[in-house]
């Protein structure tokens, strides 16, 4: 009885972890692609962007499907074996990441839950132990569906995660764990609260005397000894202080002027075209950006494009799209975080993100016919993340419930009658 209880506990732990990890990756496929890119760069591997995106979607779907399969006890041998192999690969890999630290965040839970590489490794140790337990005692695990319909759980779970990923790629993440989500006020998220610790540095000095260099600290450097000649000073971060959720958002014009505060403090509406790299931007619906610029200019709204592209890439974009709007520079990683689309569009007012669009959903004529103040009165048009979560829960559970009912009356009751 105890053995069965422990096995079921391990099963639930693995199911919850894999379902959560797979789902939060599925709702942000571009974020997963960016994380895979960081890994490939760290290991010196050159992979095209398309395959990074495919890899991100595939990883999310596999994790989600494995979580669903072990939760419902589907194909217990193959499911527990695959989870054991998965954890057998990831555990030593995360140990290496903890020791070498090629990337600061493993990305195992996307932006929903960020943990250090060492925390990831210890988490994987627990999951590996759970995987070994479930594989060894898989016969004690209860299965919810009969073998005749277990294939449906596998296929449906995998395709469901792919569907969530594709929807989120084309229409932006339905659940947004980033600081730049709709409704967020950027200036407020850039403030360091009073009393929070700041970065602590240790300063050392290099002095030279008679051709010999020596390192000193602030306590013992030769302040009054003129025979020592100063060479250099080094500042080393000893303790990381508080870092606000948004700490690297800047907007610099083509002539070098920083207009960040001007844009964030504007009481009117400001449109921001977001493109980390123009050379990698899709050209679908790109003509709408010029139409939106004309709309903004007509109504006195500000309009800027933010990019980390080179001057040549910017000029190619202007030549190709006929862009007449001002193009400013912003950090590439920041732009990838602001909106998961290239290009994407963000609407600001008083530094608050009122709305955002992917390249697939740029505003059309209907949007221009309405008054922006009416559209966004009291934040009424801000994206509803709770509704997205509810829809996905229903879309995932209802088909499985219907199949369970069918399986129960068609197969399980029939088997019970035969046994009796």
C-alpha cells in the first residue's frame, strides 16, 4: 500500500511538472526559440531561426503530451520509459549548466517561473528519482482509459500543445508572463523601490613599483607612497542587488538623442513598431504599418519604429516598405521581450501598454473607424488572459471527458460484464 502511494505521488509530481512546463512553453514558442538560440550560441552551434522555432514547439508538445500520458496512466511502459530517458539526459545537462553557467536561466518553465541553474539541477534530481520510481513500479499506476482509446490521449495532447503554440505564434501569447504584458506601466516597472539593496562591488587597484605590479584594495593601497605608480582599477560584482522588472528599455533616435522619458511620459497615444532585426522580419501585412502611420499622423499620435538593426538594414527596410516614420534604436534582447513578433506593434499611453499586435493581427480599417479613447476606456480592450486560460482548459478537458464517457460505456462496462 505504501509503495503504491509513493508511486502515485511520483506520478502526480511528474504529471504536474511536465504539463506546466509544456504549457508555459507552448504559449510562448518564440520565447522558447530565443532560449534555444542562447544555448546554441553558448555551445558554438549555428542553427537557422526556423529550426529553433520548430524545436521550441516540438519540445513544448513532447513535454505536455508526456505529462498528460503519465497523469492518465496511458501506455505506462513507454510513457515512464520516455520520461526516465528525458530526465536521464536533462539531469547531467543541467549539472553542466550549473557548473559552467553558459546561460543564466535554463528556461525550463519559460518566463512563468525563472529559477537558477543550480535550482534547476536539484529540481531535476527530484524528478529523476520520481521517474525511476514510476518506471520501476509502473504496474501499480492506475490507468484512466482502456487500451482501446489510449492512442487518442497521446495524439490529442500532442496536437493540442502544437495548436496552442501555433496560435500564440501568430496571435501573441495568450498568457503573458513578461513585464511588458498589456496593462503594464513601463515607468513604474523601472523604479527601484526604496530600501531595496543595490549592487555591491569590490574595487581593487593595480600599482607598479620597480617594474613589479601589485594588487591593492581600498584599505591598503599606497595612497601616500609616491614610489608606487597607478596602473588600473577593477570593479568586481560581489553581490547582486535588486533589479527592477524593466531595467534596459531605452529609445535612441538616429542622431543619438535619448527620448525614452519623452515617449513614456506622453499623455497621448504612441505607436511603437517593434522589430529586433529588420532583416529577419516577415513582410506579411507590413503595408499596414504605413497605413497606421498615416492614421497616427492625422490624429496627432506619436509613431516610432524600434530596432537593433544596422544602418544598412534600416535603409533596406525603408527602401522595401517605403517607411516614412522615424526609426530609433533599442537593445535587441529588450525588443524580443517587449512583443513576441517580428515585426510587432505596441500602443502606449502615459507609459502604459494599452494593446499589442502581431504581424498577423495589425489593426485594419475597423480599428481606425473607432475612437481610441472609447476603445481603451478604463482598459476595457486590454487582453483578457484569464479568458484564454479558461478556453484552453475547456478545450483540453472536454474532449478527454467525452472520450472517457464513451470509453466507459463502450469498453470498460463491457469488460466488467465479461469478468463478472
